[in-house]
């Protein structure tokens, strides 16, 4: 027995006398001898975990320092936090850094700004870019990065008008809500309960976008007429569109929305964006409640507004609701020349039409108005998210459903939408231009918020997923999940490594073959990765 004990681990000094007196209990001695070893193993685990935590803290400190030193351009492979009602626009040639020598992204990027998170007080102030070719996210800046620069950037918001103007070019936002329905503390700190009536412009014809706010002006006629306001009242969930042509100044036209007191609006305003002195002008305001439903559309919120170009450009509005009901399928159009409304009733009442809905997106392309998704139903209580696409033929004044292929996105509303055209590029076998709709985020069933990106080709009538959803709420994990682009088998013998709309393959951004790629893994992420590897070994 004594020789057997000598081959075991040395005993602690405090245990040796007691074990010498108990030489007749070998099983007990064996148990006693294992405890010190287990203590040593536990101590080793604690040392490894402590070292991992220390590495994480160092990585956090260095990562945050690196983030500020990189001129606000903190690169990350992770998508932004899930959100709804963010502003979005397509840009190209974006430069990743404030220095002239900073690398640029090739192709087109989706710029996403602000939006509302799943918590009542979670309102974002960041600007992010998604590379449509490589599928990588880039964090451009956050309004909280430098408190001294807050005055030059708009306050974060949701339910704002966000439209793209090709003549400027850039993203134009107006109004919205800087608080939220559940954030009483934020409402108390902001005027008009957080409702806004400002206007901002983010140029996209520069490699490094910064917000600009035009100086407000007014005409003597507006100032002399007390009945006319100089600026529109604060509002959210209104609709707007850009009117631009060579013979007239670029205008932003907005309609309706919800006022701070809760009532819906029906007025029409225009902002002359390219005039020598920027100014607002009211084009229409109902003066008699008996006119509702006869000469102008009923007050509403959450609807769409699209510009129909022509000699007499029209503002096309559709959808939306008030506090009790959704509005029907016959659109209204407003003439900027006559300043009159016209109700485009269908010639055939039995023709197909989309169900009434709100908080959807729309765009005009080749004589048609396209809509996607939103939230709709017989009434607000029974409403649910949607994911269908419909087209309204302006000449025929009829609706028709769009049959789609590919992985259809999860039904959602209050998502972000941007539209662009590819151009007539015959060098890549493309016979004619293609219109592309890109959507990001939004809210789906069960109150789940999203951060995925999908693109739809009008020429191919096909969806593709550009960035898979990463749930931000524990209760939403595993729900409403779609396979990612890598897992999807495309139709017509297409490979997942090939852009389903184009012939040029999408390059692996980590292979080094794509010269426009910039390393996107931050020091902080590297520290977290190292800690996870250490913990797996414990």
C-alpha cells in the first residue's frame, strides 16, 4: 500500500499526518488523494477564464480606440441591430475613410440610417452601408461618436419621409418621430412629443456622405397670408415623393400623416429644394369636412406616395389607414399644375386588386407603380404582415399580382426600401436595363424585428437573399427563418456562388481576389473570438 501511494500526487502537508495514522483505510486514502488534484484543475480553469476575460477587456479598450482613430469608419462583418422604419438609399463608389487615399467600394451600396429598435427607448442614430456585391456591412458613423457634431446631423427617428432624388442626387428625409409610442421619458424631453417637421439631405454623389440642412426661406405671399403656415406642422407616418424635371426646380411633396395630438392629416406641401432660397409651400388643405371622400382623399397615415412623371406630373397615393379602418384599392392622384385631386376608380370593379394595407414601400418604373408587403387585413385588429408584390398599370389603371421566383422574404411591414436601375450593359449579356428593389429589416409576425437584406429583379421576377437575418430578440430565434443564400439552390441550374441576376460571379470577400474588399473584422471581434476558443478548451 505504501508503494502504491508513492506513485500518486504528493499530498498537501496538512493531510500527511492524518493519512499516516489511517494506514488501514486504503479506499478512504484514495478519495482523500483526489481532492487536491481536483482543486488544482479548478484553479487552472479559473486562471484560463480570468486570462480570457482580461484579453476581452484589452480587446474592448483597443477596439474602441481603433474605432475612433479610424475617422468614424469602424468596419464590421456583423449586420446592424434589428430595426424598422429606417431610411434607405442606393449609393455607389463609397469611400471607407475620411482620407483621400482611403479604399473605395466598387459597385452599389445600400445606405441605411436610423430607425427604431425593439425596445421603446431604442432609437438609432447610425449610418451604415451594405455592399450589394460582397454582402458586407460597414458602420460609417454614429451620431454619438462625437457629441460636438450632433448639431450637424439629424436626430434619429422613425416613420419619416425618406426619398431618393436623382437630380441632387441624395437621400432626402423630412419629419418623423424622434420618440416612440412606449417612450414617455423621451417624449417629455422633445418638443411636440418628438414629432418633427425638419428636412435634411444626404448627398450620394460624393465618396464620403455628410448630412446637410438647407436654409429655410419663405415668400412674402406666405408671410402675408396668416391662413397659410410657413412650414408644415410636425407629423409622422406621412408619405412623400420627389418631383424633378429640366424645366422646373426639384421639389419634395408630402401628404397627410399623423399629428402630435393623434389626428390624421390630409394637406399637401412642397419643398423647393433647388431654389435659391429653400422654402415650403402649401399646395392643398381641406377646408370643409363635407369634402372628405369627394374632392380629396380621406386623412390617413402609413400610406405611399409615388411620382408619375409627365407633362402634368402627378402625386400617386394609395393605402394607409386611420385609427379604425384601412382605405380601399382605388388610388388618388394629385396634379401639381391644377392642384386638384382625382380618384382613379377601376373600370372593372371585379378586377384583381391588393388588399388594403399600411406601412409598405412603393416605386415607379416603366409606366407601373409597384408595391411590396406591408400590414393589412379587414381591420387593424386582424391585420397581419404581408410579402406579396403588386403592379398598378398607369395607362390601364388596373392592378395585377407579380408572380415571383426565388426565396421570398418573410412577411413584414415598416421595412426600408430602395430602388435602382442597372442600365443597359450589353457587355455582360444584358439586353436591356433592369429595375432592382432592395429591402432591409422591418417588423414581422409576433413583433419580431429583422436585419436581413433582400433584392428583387423586375426583369427576372426573382428574389435573392443578400444577407441572412440574425434575430436580435431571444423569443424570435428559430422563428420565421429562411435559408441563407449559401444554402439555397437556385432554379435553372444556377449556383449559389453566382449572382442569380448577373453572369459575373460574386467574389469571396476574404479570398483577396476582390480588390475592393477591406478587412472587416474589428479588433474587438478578434478578442471575442479568442475568448470563445479558450473557453471551449476549458
